[in-house]
C-alpha cells in the first residue's frame, strides 16, 4: 500500500504545480489587460502611438538611417565609404534622451520658461533670413481690449489708399483668362480685428493693436481686387469673428471654432470654391516683417500650416509652390513655411476642410497698408500664374473675357 501512497502524493504535487502555473498565466493576462487599459485611458500625449515613433525618428537623419540599414545589408554596405566615425551616435542618443538639439537653441530652455511653448513652431521651408529667432508671433489681445467694443482713435488714415473701387478702364491686368461667374477663392479672417500701430493713436503694445474697421480685412479686400483683375473669381467674408465670440461668451482662443463655421457655410453654399485663405498679420516688429525689393518696401509674408490635419501634406505642397514662385519673382518677400502643431496651438487652422487651404501672415504691427498692398499684389501675381497653369494641366479651358 505504501507505493500507492507515494504515487498519490506525486499526483497531488503535480496537480498543485499545474494549478499554480495556470493561476500565474491568468494573473499575467489580467496584468497585461489592466496595463493596456491604463495606457489607453491616460492623456493622448502619453500613449504609445505612431506619432511618438515619428517624433523620435525626426532626430535621426536619413544618412544615419542609411548607415544603420547598411550595417545589416552587405550589398548596401559595400557602396559606402569607410566612415565608421562619421555617425554621431553620441549626439543622436543625447538628442533622443534629452530632446535637446544643438541646432535649435529653443530646446535648451523651452521647458523651463513659462509660456515659451508658444514659440514651438517648426520651419518647413525657410525664406531668406528666416530662423527660429524671427518666426511669426500670434498676438493675443488683453482681456480688457478683447471684451471692449470701443475702438482706439485713428491717425494717418488719409494715407490709406488702394481699396477704392476702380473704374473698369483702370484695371491693371488685361487677361483673356477668367473663371467667369465662378468664385473659386474664399478669403476670410479668423482674427478679424488685427490692426496696425501706424494708424492707432496712443497704442504702442502690439497685442493691443485692434480695431473693428481699420484692420486686416482691408488687406483681404486688396487681395480680392488683385485676384479678380487677373480673372480669378474671389469671395471675401469679413464677418467680425470677435464680435461673434463675445455674443457666445467664448474666449479668444476659440476663434478658429467660430471661423470654421464660416468656411463650412461657404463650402456648402458654393461648390465652385476651391482655395481657402485665412489672412492674418504678424506681431513681430517692422525690422523682422519688412523687405526691400527693387527699392520698394514690402511687408513680408509667411505661410502657416497646421500639422494636425489629414490634408497637411497637400497644404504644404501648395504653400511650397507659392513660396517658390515668390522667391523667383520677389526674392526675400516670403519668410517661408511654418508648421504649427501641439497642445499650445490649434494645429488645424481649418485646413482639414480642404487640401487647398493655407493661412498667411501679411506684415506685422508696424507695417503700412501701402507695404501690405504691394505684398498681396505680388501674391496675386504668383497665385494667378499657379492657378492658370494648374487649370491647363487639369484640362480645363477657361472662357475668354468679353
């Protein structure tokens, strides 16, 4: 009987081991599912996703990636010169761990200074003289000015020219190209009351440069005029977005939510609209927002692209085309293409609504309308060249002007 007793003990021990092993598997699965649940419910910026991989890979150059792949592929490796010391592995690891780049001084102090994240933009294409020290700055009016409907007194308004209606005989352009009755460009203004210090009596603070009438909408009127002179039908919406925000009790930071409705309404009412341009002005001072071209003073222009929308690449491509054309005909006028994304900014700027959408900063708080009118005339010049070339490529034959 003793062997049977020992056998039962062995069977009992084996059963106990199986139960412990099974229990361990169950607990492991519970832990995995619990950890997964925690990771998917925390804030989006802490989740493991493709954006994190993309951000990390941006710190590694194509040359380094090629070397890494070549180290595992002898065919690729044989085409490389002996450059074992040319890969800055130490710098790459330091960059990945600290997120500090020696090429971008902002990365040293960006997390230490309150509010510095507002300058966290990325230069996609740099114009002449553009770097991280002179990027466009978005102004936010003080709460008192934002909620007030009282405009500051004006000055120098007698020098404002260029928006008067011209007789058809005075039109600058003589082109056989026209969109006819179709309106294909939509101009609008998210920050409608952005104004300019040369015309505001007693105002010196760039953030306080605000006016309900003398503002960025006048730049849009000039752009519309120049586009239509070149046969491109244009619609302009000068709705006072700030006034709508006040009526709803919304904050200034919700401006793009309000202007979004303007764009969506326009798109629904007119299917011919194909290009959508949100016009702003920079808050930088005149030295950084002015260019001298052929002896004349121009207000510099910047293209702003939201990095968080599905049309991002197409928006960038359009901006690159216009920037390139400006560089060829008006060297130094464009500051380049700036991408904005992240928690500190809108990240879309309504550009997810159309692949032919972009935001422009025309001049700064110190520029004059004369300078800005020259700039949007130049923009209309290169835009019309681009538009009619694109129409020709698409096989669309525009009707002739009468």
